[in-house]
């Protein structure tokens, strides 16, 4: 278990489990009722778990992991919950050692002051650029930051999607991941590497030295990666996993494709509903750019933008998600 999980309370671990289930259910394109049916539960049970009214159980975790094919992500959240419930033996009275650096801070230790995503599509390749202004509100230096990449070309059809990614796995070479902070290149380490799911630690260091994010400091980080349209589908979702002050998304498509964009938002306690404000569009050097933003989004809220190309209806509308 990594340092970020060591500090989880029972309530935080239960909330993280619920958010993980909701995340993967939406990635797979399943309604709560359909997931409950596949798991063999009463239709209301999934809703109660996601809202926190029912606490996680081992049986639910196993069935959810199997039904959603979450790459062990849901099962890990269950193990975190069990660990958080275990009583901690009192420590012997010894002098307190120097507190170690905090590898990754969650909850109130880190705030995202600004989260800006831009997705560019050239007709065959998608390139996502993420910029985040992070503020360390904790008491320890932050030395790494976790990002997640997940895709699903056929939501609602997990067997078909799993077969597709077994044959055509998402690779590090095609992602071409890059990251910078304060003008410095950031090293990165893979945490999870699955056919359609990656988790990556962005490190506040490189071959020339280290540049931790110290308490009270704010810093911009930027990272980017690519995928072809056979892996990246026609929707892009932002999940609010840390306290966030402002969130913005831009989608840039060739104007010749006559793109149309719409969006939905959901939370742990609400079903998907249309975005409260419409994306704004503009023309920019032969591209049609759609912009959308919101302030102080709720923790665990999810905002999904979808699109179609009206000038290319013969293409199959595949689906996917990166974040």
C-alpha cells in the first residue's frame, strides 16, 4: 500500500470505494440498474453503495470487479477499506522520527486551483494536453502526482471491449507521454499497466535534480499524451478526484468534419443530466473549438462531453475515456 492510502480513515476509504465503482460503471456505459442486474443484486443496492448509504462488502467488491473488468482497481479499494477498518496497535513510546516526505497527498493536503484540458483531433489522432495549477495545503513536501488513463471503445459491451483491447492494447509508445513542471521535464513511473487502463506517477524530479512542491506553494504542471481513433472514442470525461476551484475543457476538431458537441454531468448521488451551461464554440485556423468550464465543482462529480462528426457519418461512433 502506498503512503496516500496509509492515511485513509474508514469513511474516506468507503467514499473512495464508492467513487471507484461509479467511475468504472460510467466508463463501461452501464446504468446502475443494469450493473445491479449483472451482479445479481437488487436494483437499488448499487445506488445505495455509490451514495454511501451501504458500506462496501467483499461479495459486492468481487462481483463489481468481475462485472466491470476494472483491472483490480475496485478490489484494491476494497482492500484499502478493510485495512482502514483494522485496529492499529498503540506504538511504543519512542522519540518521534523526522517525518518523511509525502509521496502523494489527497483530501485537504492538495488543492487543484485550476484544471484545464485541451483535446486536439487531426482526423485520425487525438492529443490531450492537461494543465493543472496545484497548491500544497498540507505540511509535507509532495514529490509525485498520480494521473489515470482509461479507455473503453464499446461501453455497455464489456466482452467486446475486452476482446478489442486484448488484441489491440494501449501501449506506452503510442501514448508518447510527456510532463513538465516549472519548465523542467518530469520523470514518470507506471503504477498500473493494463490493456486499456494506466495509472502513472508524475515525479517532481529528473536527471538533473528534484523540485518538490513544498507546503504553501502553488505550481503549474503540464502533461500530454496521444492515441489513435481506434483507441480513443467520441467522449471525454473529467472526474473531480481532488478539491478543485476551477475546471475547463476545450475540444478542437477539424471544421470540415462539421462536429457537434454536447455534455452531461453526474455525481455520486445523481444520475446523468445535461450540463447546466452549453459548450461555447469558435473557429480557429480551420478548427472548430468547443469550450466549457465550471467553478468549484463538487468532489467526485463527473463531466462528460460527447461529439459526432456530421460530415463523416459513415464512420462507426466508437467510445472511450482518458483523464
